[in-house]
C-alpha cells in the first residue's frame, strides 16, 4: 500500500481526478492528499500531512453523527453521505463523502481512503431553482404554489384548534393605468414597497404571498373572532393608501380586498383563494377601495343554479319535461273556456316536480328561452290533437321575462307557428308576468300588438303584485288580467284583499279587459267573485292541473257548482259592495275573539264589545246600511242577533281575563252559532237586494 502512495505513482494516478482524495492511517493521521483536495479545501500538502482530519470539522454535526459514521465503517468497511466541512478560509461547504477501509492481506485495516465531491454550488443552484419555483422573483414573497401549500398547513391546524382562519385577497385599484402612465419599472418598485409594508404589518403566524401582477394573498390564522379580521383589513387599506415616495415623487394607491373565513367557508386551500378572489372582484364592483366578505350561502345557491341548469338542459334533451293542463271556466255560464299549460319535470329520482322547484333557478339563463319555446310547441301539438277530437278550447302558455324581452321574440315565434298552420291562432294565449311587462313597457307593447295581428291573445299574469298604474294599463294592450291567487286566498277573510280584488275588477271593466281569478279553492270564493263581476276562474276548487290524456274525460264529466247557478242570472251593483265588506268585517270580528281565547292576540278593541255600534260591522249597519236597506225586513232582523253577539263576546273576553278559559271556550260555541245566524240573515238580505234590481 505504501508503494502505491509513493509521490511518483500518486502524481500519475490522482493528478487529473477532480474528486478530492485524502488517505489516513490507523492513527487518524493524514498521509496523502491529491491536488483536488487542495483546490477544494484550500489546504496544501504541507498544511495537512500528519494532521487529524478534524481540522476540516465545520461544527455542523454533533458527536452522535460521527459515532454512527465510524460504527458503520467498522461494521461494513465503508460509509457515504453528505457532510458539511470547513475550508481553510473558514467558509462552510457541503460535500458528498465516501470513506472506505483498506485492509492488508491479513485482513487488518491499514488505511482509510476518503473521496469527496464539492456539491456546495450544486446545492445552491438547486436551492435557487427551488426558491424560484416557490417564491416570486420581484418581491421575494411566496408565490401561488407556496401560498397554497402554506394555507393547507394552516387549515389542518385550524381544524384541530378550532380557530378562525381568514384568506384576504388584495388587488391594487387601477394599477394598470399606473403602469401605462409611469412605466413598468416604477410599477415594480411600487409593488416591492407594498410587499415590504404588508410583511411588516402581519404577525409572525401569518403569511403574505404574491399571486401574480398586483394581486397579493394574506393568510391570517389563529383568529378568535371576525373583529380581528376587520381590524386587519382596515389597517391594510390604510397602509396601501399611504403615499409611496419614489425618486422624490409621491404616489398614492388604493386597494380592493376580498375576504373569506374558514370554517364558515369550509373549502380546501385552492377554493378558499378562489372565493376570496370572487369577493375581491365584488369589492371592485361596489366602488373599489373597500373590502367585501365572501357570501357562502349565495355561492352555494349559485352552485345549485349551475348544477340545476345543467340537469335541466339534459332533461330537455331526454324529454323529461311534460305539460299538465288546468281548466279555466266561466262560473256564470258553467262553460269550460280554456286551459293553462303548466310545466312539470318528470325527474328520474324525485318524481314530478312543479315549476317552482326549477324555473326560478333558470329565469336569467338562456335555457329558459329554449324551455319556453318547447312549451309553445308542445301546447300547440296538444291543441291540434284536441281539435281533432272536437274539443275547441284556448290554451294559455306562460312566457318568461327573458324570453319576451328578446329582440327576436316575434320572428322566432313565427318560425314555430309555421309548423302549426292547421291550428287557429286565436286559440293560443300567451301569459306574461306583470313584472316582466314593467321591465320594458315599450318593447312588450310592440310584441303584443304584433302578436294580436296574428290572432294571438295576451294575458297579464299575477296582476296586482307589481307596480301597476293607470298609464301602465293604458300602454300594455293585454286582453286579459289575471288576479293573483294570493289575493283570492284571503278573499273571504281579509277586508283589504276583498277591496283590492274589487278594485282590480273595476279597473279591468274600465279598460275593457277580461278578468280571470286564479287560485279559487272553494264555492264561496267563486260566488263572491261572481258578485264582484269576475265570472272567469281557475283553481283547485274547480280542477287541479292534470296530464293531457285526462282532460277529455274531465271535460265530459264536468258539472258546474250548483251555488254558481243560483247567482248566474243575478246582477250586483257596485253601490252594494259595502254590504259584502260588512259581511267579512263580521267574520273577522268573531275570529279575533277566538284568537284572544287561544292567546294568539293580546289586544282587543273592548269599546267595540261594550258598544255594538263601534265595530266595523256596526259602523256599516247603523250608517250606510240603514240608509240603503232599512226598508227591507231582512235587514231589520239582523240587529237583535248583532246585539246578542256583542254581549256574548264581551262575556267571553271577561272570562279570558279572569283565567277561566274552559268557560270561555264553551261560550265560543254559542258565539259561532250566532255568527252563522247573522250570515244566514245577510245572505237573505243579499238575495232581496239582487231581486230588487
């Protein structure tokens, strides 16, 4: 071995090898080095010969590291790995080291050979590449990849410690204009200053990253409440708004902030950033230089809408949509005048779904136009079939606001109608919502006029729920007004709804429009509507929406309500309308007493109990009613019962106030009997009034 290490041989073998080589004896003394050793470490042969290799120790490794290294060498004869050493000038560097034990023919270790490669520059290059992949070059802030990685770690901790975590997205307002006006070099310097300010602002547990351009993300973790987030966003806005001096010139910027909070927004790291970004754009839409909190509920609703639009599109392609038809009748003549086509979704999993479950989610999407045109085609196809079966009735179709407001609505409708030349267009009725007509009155009026020239009729649906005015009724030439079912539902109970319905019917008459009530559920509503001058109606009290195949049998078996026929040949003057209102005032007065018994109301006009002339019914009876009907016997017969019902009502309220609820409930049965007696007498009075006309 000694011969191999003679200077002559060593010079030939090792002079051109680029790896450093060092040989030690069993006393751990250096006995040989090559040129590469000196180039890497800075030590010459004279410096190290006979010395302990520990002179290269960097102090970066503890004693246990070296004990394990020598244990491996003794057990296996070699060791290799990365190790930090120190050059002669004191610089610490990283090398890849391999140590082998050299044995003689007897198997005894005589020398140790260490071969090492300086990988310091390689490691630095790798670190630079790693940093470039994870950090922004300009601001040296974490980039999007590193920000997401950091955010995910913080999310995991927030789940464990049950603390709030906020993601704040920051975007400088009108920064592109600043770049265009002053140049990108200045823009970059401003971004660096903003980055430095944000880093100084955040806590040690937080992080700020640059996601690109002038967009920054700030991760705020371990928060106790939302107040801390508001304080931070306020400080960020103030910090950014502070003037920045570059080359003696002052510049002012503002920022829009979007914020989302975990666990209220229970999303992953990437989605949280996206949500904060959406909130930031909302802040810009709201005027910039402010913050906006991401609305989880609205986002979920939007996601639901997107999914439902996609499902509905598939449903339209796969013929899952069907039409049901609800009859409309003339209650005075007992004749069926038409049907309304109502869409249903035959959902493969949930069964039949009504329009309220899906149409509101697509009313602002173009899919609603495709659905609307499908409904028209389907309804006309069904109408053609009924005509062949000798059933001639009108079919009304609902048109969405988005559909009728399309500039090409009429041309597209004509394309559809070209396929139904054998169907009389006067049997087609298009229904539009009152609110839809209000969006663009001029356009809707033009559409209606063009359609009327083709013979098509128009109806205003849900009339009374919008902001109708006399000029509106004048400008929209619809043929029919449909009274919204919400007014019909309370027609018998609410004085205001009764007056409103009477007003709508009066307006329809004045403007020579046909009026129809939807939502009729019982005979009494129908009779009252007839008295008020509305003969047309539809609703569950007449017939529920039904599949097309069920309509012909229903028409064949339809029998008008007997109560309708009683009033069919009678007329009711508008001057007698207070008599109808008084009837409902009486019903309402009795209901309030019943509510008082059950604790549903805590107040009652006790003056109207003591004095039977003080209730609404009494006001009518002893003023307008007496002036108009005092000569009719049935009118005079009402007074004794009215007085009795007041005495009984007063007694019931006293029992309630004394806590004797059982006694009050027994008296309530008598009260209901007296109420019915007055209603019977009012009905007789109304018949006498009609007979006298």
